[in-house]
């Protein structure tokens, strides 16, 4: 009888322990870097630069007669790449910032890829301009959402 008297509390303790273990393992704390308004502003400004770059290329140049030759746009490609490198480096040094850093890496990789394609072909079509513009619009939107999430996490709505 003594063994049965201890069996019930032991089962209860075991069930409580398993429930607590399950509760603690299902809860996750995700740490985020603090919101940085300077980076948010740089994301917005760089996004505008890229959008203007592609809109200007589409509206003020023609693929005929070397109007869209790479040399006509090389300087602006460099300026924007410098901004993207700056954004990447600022995100890399922020602790707990893997997601934003990865978005910046993808953006820079695509910028370089699309620039090199333009350089190799020495022209760019209206269709590619539209696709590139939309691609970068989506990437900058992801950057903006990531930074806004940090702001909300730091000061959640009440």
C-alpha cells in the first residue's frame, strides 16, 4: 500500500514537470536590435534613389542609338552601390540583426548582378527596367518593414 500511496503523487509531479517542460520549450524569446532612425532614413533615401534611377532610365533614354549604353549610367550605379554597401555594413555591426543583414546582402548581390548584365549587354530593355524596379521596390519594402518591426518592438502599441 505504501508504494501505491507514493505512485499518485509521483505521477502528478511527473505530469506537472512534463507540462512545465512543454510550456517552457514552446515559449521563445526573440531578441531584436534596437530601432535605428538613421538607418530607417537611409533605407528610405536609397529606395528613392534606386526608384528614380530606373524611372529616369525608362523615361529619359531609349534603347536605340546607345541611349541606354552602360557608360551613360555607370556613375549612378556606383553611387547607389556605395549606399547599399553602407547599409549592409551598418546592419552587419548591429547585434541580433541577421534578418536585416541578409536582406541587405541580397539587395547588394542583385544590384551587382543587374549592373553587370547591363554592362555586358551594353543596353537594357523596358521590360528589364520594370522588373528590376519592382524587385528592388520589394527588397526595400522588406528592409523598411524589418526596421519598423524593431521600432514597434521597442515601443509596442498600448
